[in-house]
């Protein structure tokens, strides 16, 4: 009778330490980025393509254009934050499920041996 041992647990893997997050941009940096962006920049066009209440046309005013770009930036930022929260929740659920699976595997191995 041959017995094989498999190390399925993640305990043997080394965890990679990620660098810390950079600070969010300042208002001046955001305004500088927006002023340098073209009106057809994908960051500002995505909501126009997908969003039901996004404006379809801009006035000729540069101020109005900047306002709409800032508004779209803020809307995208909110969507990203919501997605981040959802991903963090899903990660926590996966970790809990993985821990439960490891406990159950240990219990099954204990019964078999």
C-alpha cells in the first residue's frame, strides 16, 4: 500500500509583502490632470457610453467642460470605492471558507489515520 502526502495548505507558501499605498492626489494634482486631458479621454468617456444620466453634450464653456470632467471623475471614483469594498468582502469570505476547508481537511485526515 502506497501513501502519498500532499501539502494543500497555504502555510508553506511565503506571503509577499506589498508596498504601501501611495497618498491620494491633491486637488491641484487632479485639476492639473483634468486640464491636460483631452475631452475624448477614456476616463471621461466611459460613463457617457454606459451611464444613463450622464450628459451627452457639453456647452462650449471651458468651465462647464471642466465641471463635467470633475463630476465624471468623482462618479468613477465612487464606483471604484464600491468595487473595492465588494472585493474586500469577497476576499474575507474566501479566506474564511479556506480556513474552514483546512479545518475540515485536518479533521478528515485525523479520521483516516
